[in-house]
C-alpha cells in the first residue's frame, strides 16, 4: 500500500475553491443549511465545469426493483464497439444529495473517453425521502440490472468494476461485500474518499473539523439524515465493520489530505490489505474532499491518470 504525506498546505487551486465556499456557506458549513438549500448549492458548484469530454453514446434507462424505480445513465465509448468492460458508478453527496449531472457527468464521460470502457451511473434514491437501506438496495439492483441487460448494451459482464465518490464510494464498498461469491465476479473497485465508519476519533476527524466543503459536523449531519443510531452498527452502513475482507475486487482507494474521512478510508484500505485483497492507496495531501467532481483542479488531473492505470490493469 503506497503511503505519502497525509496533509500539506492546500494547493492554490484547492485554496481558491475553499475561499469561495467560505464566502457563500454559513459558519457551520453545509450542515447549517436545509437539505433543499444544500442540494441547490451543490448543483451550482457542479455547474462550473469545462467542456464535457465526448463519448460515443449516452442513454438513460429505468430500473425497476423492489417495487420502486430509479434511473441509470449508460455512457458508451462507441456504439459499434462490442463488447467493452464497464464501471458501475455511484455519485457522492452524503446519501442525500447529488445525481447524474454536474461533476459526476463530467467524470463519467472522462473515464469513458480515456479508457474506452462503458460507465453506468446510478441515480439511487436519496435520504431523507428514502433512508437506509434504500440506497443499498438500489445499488444491488443496479448491479443486477447491468448483469442482465449489459450484453444488449455492448457491455462485457465478465469485466465489471464498481466505484464511486464519498457516499457513492461507501455504497461501492458495501456492494463488494454483498456481492462476494456472485458470478461473474466484480474485477475491480475504485473508491474516492469513501466514508467507511462512524465517528471514530481518528486524527483526520479532529484536524479537519472545519475542512472546506465537508466539515466533521457535516459528516455527522449526513449520517443523521441517512440512518438511525442503531443502524450505524450495520456493515451495510459502515463497511469497515465487516468481519472479512478476503476475495474482494482489486481496489484503488483515493483520499484527500484536507478531509475528515481521510483516515477512515486509510483504515479501510489497510483492512483490505490485511486480508490479502490487492489495494493501492493514494493520498493527495494538498486537496479537499470532493475534488474528483472538480475537473479544473490539479488533483483531479493527477488522480484521473491513476484511475486509467488501475482500470487498465484490472479490466
């Protein structure tokens, strides 16, 4: 597992984002707003994007499971190139915000264009309207849908990866445990700054109490929106609580130096490594939580190249 310095001063471009957020958010950060206002604020942040990368085809599909429906968006490198590996992707947003557009749309397109693979982005149900385990159930249903419908979409279901950012990385990690033993097996996982446990007093929770975008109080606030206190002992909420980490997909775990979740994710990577699952942990010490949906940042450019290398090696 590759280790680097955990925290250094913010890079100039990350500092500029931090300054902008400080100017528009209340003292308590996102947790000082209503969920409606948080969703609106994050949508505005996601609108500040460069020109979208070009892909061969984009199509939305409805998934029906467990008496509910949700949407997945399928990005393909070339409608005539069949079959291709695919990444099943879950957006971040504290299980309560986010969707298929904005920075996630850019990221999915960029992965497709750089890797010549398909990406299936999942618009899972959000809390507080749909609390735990709704998002987990949708993640399981989305993977089942890809395995069933992938061949008709030019997807090689024998070469599937799962990934996400923040809460989406949490769902991805959870899904790898729930899917263990299924065939064909998932080949790879890509976890961008995942939330993997609840309120363990690791240094990053204290040192980054007032971090840009995601302060410690905001993490706790999102957990309160998504779960009850009793549910936080469920490994489908906190995947670090699983008893075994063997036979899981090869992992790329990416953390940000200025992020309360940093040390949770590092601990999760160590659990994977402990039980013999290949993991490459990369910490970007001078950036903030959420940077993989901010393609103008230098940290994004660094990590997207690592994603390409990981997916190329595992798919």
